C-alpha cells in the first residue's frame, strides 16, 4: 500500500477534516479526497463520515489507526536508520524541547554516547508539536516535553516535577515579563493573576526571558531549578506570596518501538536527573 495514503489518513484523523489535512500536507482538498477513496477501495470499507463539522471516523476507521501508524512509523524508521554510519550496528534518536537542551539533553546525550557503544546517537531540539509529530512518524525514539499528546500507541511517563515560581531582579523589579510556558500555564496564570494577563513585554522562550531579567531588570515566572543558582547568589529574589504552578517534564515514546536499548537509554536519563547539576542556563561564551 502507498505510504502516502496511510499518512493522509492519519493527518485527517489528527486535524479532524479533509481541509486541515490538505493544509498540513500542502496538497489540494481534491487530492486528499482521491487518496481517501483509493485507500477505502483497497481496504474495502469506509473510513470516514463527512459532515459540515469535518470528518468523523467510522468503526473501521478507528480500527485502522493502529495499522496506519505502524505502516508510517516502519517506513520512516527505515528511511532514518539506513544506511547506518560506519562502525555502528544500530541507532537511537532522542528529542527535547528547547528549554531542556542545557543541561538535561546535553548530559543525557553524553551518557548515551559513553554507555551505549556501537549506536549512532542523534539528538533533536525543537517545539513540542514538532517533536511529537516526529515521534509519531518514527523519526525519533523518545522525546522530553512539557505537554504530551496522548495518541494511540504512545507511552507517556512523568520523569521530573518542575515548578514555575515568580522571581524578580531586586535592583529593578519592573516591568513584569510574561513568559509563555504553554496553554495550561496560560490558563492557570491568567485565572490567578488576571492583572498580569496582558503584559507589555512577553517572551516565548524562558532562557531568553531570564537573561533579560538579569541584564535589564523585571519580574516573571521561571522554572525553580533554573533560577536556584541566581536566588542563592542574590541576583534574583522570590516575589512574596506569588502563586506557584506545577510544570512537570514527561518522556514520550512509542510502545511499538520499545526495546532493550530504549530501556537502557531511559535508565540513563533517570541517572542524569538524579545527579546534582547546574540548571542555571548561564550564557557564558566559550573562547
């Protein structure tokens, strides 16, 4: 079967309509319809019921999700893994969100390289949705994210409980800097602090916002482990009576691709997390 047919089916399922799938795959809606008709003809059953709201899966469509996912994952994994680099008998691909690259991803990759010889290690850093899409396609073996998607066949495991706390530069506590930590944070933050919901200065990347606070002043919400060093040195201070927000880190991987090597990689991740480390994300140039 044409892999593009399975990929198109999954995009319609994910987006809820033929129009959304056409936009994601950069083809016309007519092309999407033709692919679905071809797929349904090959399977001998209807997969979708179309209505004004979009496209709803039939019972056969629900059943086909797992098969389509396996087809796409197997093909993309083969494209990713072949040919293997010289001297390697297998490969392992891990991913993480940008704010987790230092020190967590950096330390984890170092452990993987040292403790799992004979494997080519590939690390990707990116936005949450991009990483989980790459995982679903079989291009990554596991990812570290803050807001996992619960998709059939994916295993979601919490690995670290983080907290977002409000801190300020004691020398210059204003302005309030809104740091966008994702939709769940936005909802809780805006409900608890409605007067702070529309700040005049906002960032969507925590490390960048932190450097602004340290250099220019202000206050805002940051991960407790990241600001620990700055609180201890007096560069920053806690804002009294400010609410805290939970911000756990999750490991997500495909149950279909679970293996002894992946188990070993997850064990090494827990070893890294249990080890004392500097999470301050200081931008010290290496000269």
